[in-house]
C-alpha cells in the first residue's frame, strides 16, 4: 500500500504549531521554576501555602465563632500541621521576604493580622524529649529536639556545636573565640571589672548559640542575647534550649525593646552590625541602651580587620564624637567606656550628631523608629551610672532612683518586694509546681511591674524574662536597675521566640494585658493569648495565672481546649485581693503517625 503524502506546507505548519506549544510549555515551566525558587514571589507563595496548612480558619466570621466555642469550653483547638513545628508568626522569613531590604526591615518583627494568626496548637518534632536540665544543658541538649544541621555545618570548626550520639554538644566556642568562651571572657576581664558585682546586666548582639552569655553567668553577669532569624535561623532556639536568656530580634529600623541606660555591658562578637552606617545611627542606639560608665566590647570586623581600614577608622571616630574612652585594642578586640556625664557632648563632629530634643522619651521603644540623635545622660533623672549604683546583689532589693519618679514609688516598690516574697514562698510550699528544682530553668513573667516575682526567685536555678506590656506604665528601667532583665511587648501580638522555649510562664491579671489602657475595651481575644502561651511553653511545662475568679474560670474552660491539665487554688492567706490561682500543665502530646 502506498503512503498518502500531505502537502509540504500543511505538514510543516502542523509540526511547527506542535513544536511551538511544546517549547512554550517548557519555557513557562522553567520560568515558573525560577520564580518559585529565586524570587520573593516564590517565597510568598510558599508561605501562603504553609499558612493555609496552619490556619484553622481563613474566614473571619468562622474564626470568631470558633473563638467563642473554645472560650465556652465547647470546642478544642486543633493541632497545626507538622510543618509548623518551629513557627514564629512575626518572624516568618518566607512571609517577610517580599518586604523592603533597606536597613534589614524585612528581618524585624512583621506580625500578621489577628485573623491571619494561626489558631492551632504546635506539636513538638518527632523524637522530642523533655529538655536536658540545667546546668548540664549548657553543654549538651537532645539532637532530636531541634535537628537543624546548618549551623553545625557552617560553624562546627569554630567550636560552636557538634553532634555526638543523641546530643548536640556545645564546646563553648564562637567565631571570634574558637578556643572557648571561658578564655575569651578571661581576656576581657583583664580590662573590664567582670567580677565583684560592679557589672550585672549585659546585652549580647548577634549572639550565635549564646555561649558568651552562658559562661558570663559564672561571673554573676546576667546576659540577654539576641539574633535575627536569618540563614542561621535556629541559633536563638539553641540558646534557649540550653537555658540561656535569649530572644529573636534585629537591629534594623526600630529601637530595640528596652528602656534607656539598661545595660552595664554591651557585647558584639562578629555581630556584623554596621555601627557607623546612616551617620552612626546604630552606634547611637547602642549608646541609648548603655549605662553611663558602661562598657562596649566589639570583637572581629571592623576592628583592625583586613580591607576594612575605613570602617575601623569610622568606628573610632563615632565613638570619639560621643566622648567614649578607648580602653584597649587587643588585636581584634576593642573596648570602650561610656562617659558618666554630658560634659563633652554635644560637640562638633563629622557625623552631625546632636542631642535629642526634650520631647523625645528615650525609654519609649515599642515599634519606635531609630533616631539619629543622642540621648543625653542628664535627660534621665536619677543616678544610673556604673560604679555609683549598688553592686550586685545589693542592688536587687534597694529601691533604685528611677522608682522615685513614680507616685509613692519607694513605698510601692518595698511593698511589692514583700508581697512577692510571701507569694513565692506560698507557691513553693502549697502549689503543685516545681520551682526550686532542676525541672524549671527558663521562666517568663508576662506582667512583671517591678520584677518582684523574679527577685523572689533569686536562690532558684532560673532566669526570668520580665515582660512589661507596652501599654502599661514603663517600669522596665526599674527592673534593669535591680539587676534583672526583660523587655517591652504587646500581648495582642505573638512573642519573639521559638515554640517550646519556656518551662514556667507566670502572669498576674491576664485580662488586663488585652485591654486598652484608656478606654478599657478588649483589643484582642483571650483564646489567642492562651494559644500563644501554649506555643512558647515546653511540653510538661507549667502556667500559673492569678486573676479574679471570673477570669480564672474562663481560662480553665479554655485550658481544656488546649490540652492543659488545670487545677484551681485559693491565694495565700495574707492576700487581701479577690483572686484565684490557676496552675496548669501542658500535656506532652505528639502528632498521630500517618497511616500507611
């Protein structure tokens, strides 16, 4: 049989149409792959897909109904997708990748709207175990509690961490101290009075896994460490698992959430913060936080660093313009001392720095943009200079001068101290909690006021994150003057920490955290706040809530919906208030295994 031949022109046209379609489809597929992998749009799409997995409801009306049912004790909160195991709502790099890179804005807190916030419970990773107890946890933690290898692969040769059997092992090294934090701290001690209680509060910027802060505890210096969630995304999670004070933050466009003149020592070991950029704006923020007479330590670039001569010269110039005394340059370590008065500043300087106006409150630091002006030491009444304040631990109980700025401040402070001594004694002797044991290391006080709860725990093997709500009176400076640490936060937003990072969460007057201070109206929902507490609490961790009976009963109903085991107690006999105490334990539950 012969072949039927189509006309050449028709055969070619059909073949070319087919080739065009195949080529176009291939080109579009490649283009889509490149978009998804290499652009912010791809990150955004990935994020939205993941968020769809963890959100209980995307319909605001449906979400509102669910909140009401959970609050009434009629509906449990579902588990999030297993992909949300390390989810931080305000520090989601895939969600934030579409934002501006200017001054690292996209790495700062960028919180979702309330209706977009996950309403589900985050489960621990597969193989999770109750964390290793302090102080053993300083040196090793369970590998499966955070099986993230990227930091070890990049930094293992510098002594940060390594895997050893079922553990992560922390030799205590860092990029600028590969021989260990102990030797590095001993080196700093040649120039800084680290012992004897002169220095107490420190800030470690860009801290890695916080070995510096961990070993500074041996000097009775309480260091609060921070780092962003970046390519070393789990570094703060490792720090907290080790039992070292830390939280997620980025020095970008806003002030850090601390009052002025809080820290006796500020430390940067290869933190890579461009201190002299934007006319010295970042150095000015460090100056706002450092006490008069306090010490600034920068090790690593640009201090006598190859090919960074200009940056090193600029760093010395901006420090000199603020009258800082250069104590020593020891190879790649530079140490300055901040002046104790304004006698030298303001002066003529190449950065154009001048004093802030009298209308600028240097203590206001919640979503407050950085300012290119210098906080005058004399603008804060009272004496907060290093060396003139009582040494640690005497400063813990003596009313600091900042408290006298409040009405009847000294009397209120002393009454608060006595009250919390009684309350904590009652907690330990009567309530079913493990204060004073190795089971509790990381503690948070969500409504800290003067830090009285933390002060009463001085003899316990704990550290306390004292949170002062941003809408309440600013008492955080008093907390730092006492030698304690903490930060500002608005509890209608998620906290800047990873899941499963606190052993005990304590809160007095939980409903007040959600109300507008002027109108008294509720700004957010109690169920969302309880779900957030559950996110940051470790399995088998404890929640202690004090409030009026109506609120405590409401929390007890919600507790059932988030799988807490709750018990109600009367307050201590000396209490004159109309209060109840709820003590709840977070159950250790896991995601069901997928069926095969």
